[in-house]
C-alpha cells in the first residue's frame, strides 16, 4: 500500500478511540459540565477491558467492563461537581490523577501480557471498494460503532425530547427545571454516559491497537478529546473530522518512523498535539460563539473554587 | 464611566483589599502539622523541603494568572521548558565561571524557557481566542517530547547508555544549602517568589489592574486598561515561575537533564493552587503538604514495590476532599 493509503487507514484506526472519548465529552459538556477526567475514564476503561480479556478471553466482556469502569470516575466527577460544588477543571484533573494512579497500581501485574484482542472485521463488498474500502470498511467493530455514533448522537440531540432536555440543561438549566426536569439528574446521566463512552474508547485502544497494557496507556488522548469537542463546536457530526485529523497525525508519525525517515521520532511525536492546537486556532473564534452558555463561566475561570 | 455593575458592593476599595484571607494561618498550620506528622511517618524533612520547591513555584504559576482570570494547566510543560532552558545555558557556559555568575544565569535560562512556553498559549489566547485551558494542557505533551528530543539528540551525553541524559554541567555542587540540613536553598527562591506574587497582586497598580480584568474583562476594558497586555503578562509571568522550578530541579537536584525530570510536578502545583483558592502565600502551605505526601509516596514505592504513580491516588483524594468540603464551609476561592 502507498504511504497515503497507510496513513489514512491509520487515521481512522488511531482516531476511533479518541472519537469515542470526544462523543462522551460532548454529551457531558452539552449538560454544562466539563470533564477533564475523561482521560482518567479512558485509562480505567483500557485497563478494565485488558484485564477482563486476559481473564476471560472475551473482548466483548472486556468492552462491557470498560464501559462500566469508564462511567465510575465520571460519576465521581458528577458527585463532586453537581452535589459538592467543586471546581470542574480542578476536580477533573484530580479525577485524571485518580485514574492514572489506580490503573498504574492495579495494572502493574499485567504489564508484558499479550492478548489476541479485537480482530479486523471487514464489511463484505464495501471493503472491496478500491482505495476507500480498506480505509473506511476494514476495521474492528468498535470503529464502525464510533462512526455510527456521530449521526446517532446528532439525532438524539436534535430530534428527541431527551436531547432537548440535555441541551437546555447546558444552556440555561432553569428552563428544564421549570418544566419539571431535574438538572442534577440530567448531569449525572450525561456524565455517566460520557464516561462509559470514554471507557469504550480506552477499551478499543487496548484491545485493537496496543494489545498490551502499560502505565498511562492513553498519553493525553482524553485531553485531546476535550480539545476536539471545542474544535467540533459541540456538534456531533463534526467530531469525526477532528478525531481523524488527530489520528492521521499519529498515523503519519508512526508510518514515517517505520519507514526510517531521518526526523527525530521525538519531534514527530509532537505532531498530533501541535496539529490539534492548530486546528483549534483555525476554528476557535467561530467555535466559541457556539459554546453552551453554561460552560462559558467554567472556561472563563469565573466559576469559584 | 459606570463600568462596574450597579448591584453588589464592588467598589475600588473592596478591590484594593487583598482577597487572600488568612494565608498566614494556612502556612503556619501546615508547618506545625508537618513538623509533628513527618518524623512520626519517618518522612525526611529535607526531602520534603526539596520536593516542595517545584510544587510551590508551579502553584504560583497557576495562582498568578488565575487572579487575572486565566487558567494555566501548563505548569508541567513550562517547568520542562525551564529545565531545557537551564540545561542549554549550563552546557554553553564555560566551567571556569564562578557560581555567583553561573547560578543567576541558569535561573534566567529556566525562567525564559517557561516564559516562552507560556507565551505561545498567551499569544494564541489574545490573538486567536483559543481556550488557554486546552492549549496549555496540550503543550505539556509537546514539552515532554521536546525534552526527550534534546536528551536523545543534540545534547545527549555520549557516555550515557540505554538511559540517555545530558552531560553534567557541574553546577550541582555550587548550589547553596539551607542552614542546618542537606536541602538546597531553592526553597528560599520559592518563598521569595510567593511573597513577590502576593505583593505584586495585592499592593501594586498592575496587580490591581490584573484583578479587575480577572473579575470582569469588560470592566477592565472600560476602565481604560490594556486587557490583552495584562493577560499576556500574567500568563508569561506564571510560565517564568514554573520555568524557574525546572531550572532548580535540573541544577540543584539532578545536575543534568534526564527525560523523566520532575514528572507530574506541574500538575501537582496546579492542584496546590486550587487547594487554597489561588492565594499566593497559602500556596506555600499547600506545596509543603503535597510534598510531604509525595515523599511518603516515594517511601511507599520503595517499601511496597508499588509504581511511583500510585501516590497520585492519595494526592487526588486529598485534593477532592478539600475541593468538595469548601462549598460546605461557605467560603469562596
């Protein structure tokens, strides 16, 4: 395969776990809560999926465990932020540390283990389309799920009653409250769902990409997801583009390293992060105007500690 | 001219009064507590003082911009670039120079490194309205790679085998120690910085402007302040403080740059500042307390064979307990 094709296949493959986390963070932020603990949820999901697969040999059980493990730290974030009034950004970072520490301690005996993981499941016929086929239709099942989630979330947000309540909670929570909905319950549910999605993203990273466990497996992918939600201007249909830009940069870096290009691998490593920042620069001024109103106080630092 | 909201009591007098309630109580309370607890837990006081230095400085790197309404999550990266800056100066300076000249130059190199790194986020914030939380956070990951690059690449000590590091630039032995112990005097730098930030924010015209802008940008703008410049200065000054921490780690603790220098210290500083609602003097107490936890975590790692990151669990629990309890006490950050 050509370099371009390799990079594009890798972009979808590497972008998919981040896309899960981006979807999850998007749901949380639509309820008016920023969750930097998404990184911690990804780590918990990755470890839970890996450990379950090692123990049972079933990646599907691993994915289910990952969703639960990803939701737990997010629920803790919900408790701290919604019920205890903790600052969202500071508490999110604390949740990340908790996830990092817990997974490092629990996972230390799993370092070096190998699993079979999720195999590639090419879609018949579609995967045989020249060029586009292998890029889009020859991946593990979770990748298809991540892609399908974009229109599904759009439909949920804009075409269902619950989506309306979620959006209203993030904009002006007194409105759904006046209509008899509890903003507290909406935020708990949104954060739990978001954490579960981030956990599944972590599961995909461990089960389909790395196939091993190391401490801090995600190296910032959960934080990238928070950036990509801004890049996507809180619109689910725009999330895949951002995730695949990040995945593409990651994939390009790996391909260039594999082909022995004479650039330091450490400089290439910076490409996904630099590219994400550049994407934000290009889109920020437009995106900010679409921010859910409930979030502006958080990002402006106005929310009290 | 009526720039301030009509409701509430936001008078210039209220703004001038330093909003840092009872920082002295925090510092002395923490110190007393540590003096009792540390020997009981067999945690070395010297080690705690050494570890507290970067925590306090990166905490101040968060507290100062926070007063101007900016959230700096990039202390980690700014510290690392400070370490790179100080190493660059250290490798370039001739060995024969006296420490009286070398140490300030190393510190300057570190501060500049952190300043430049924060400057990227500050420039993008005022120039392109990018969110400073996200940009400073992502730049941390870039900074890790920058350190790895210089250590594996241009500045690699040819004698270093599978764990590369830069050459020892020989400044370690020249760092003065605190009286009566083996801890280096970097803590004094951190203390001076804390008092300095406290004075600047509470007692100077610029600090007043920064706090007005932090409270309400529009109020600052209508009062004729240069809001963008104030914000940029606040963020790069924070970056310089974190960079100073990086310089101290490289010069006084490690003696050379290694890829794993000060891992996580900047994030802990972030938590330290949030613990005390960004009050600069109280950051000293929070830094000391978190340093004690961190050092006891090192012991845990050695005694129980747990990974060093396990200490983050303890740290996160402490921070969340404080973040969650404060609302109950009805205090504001």
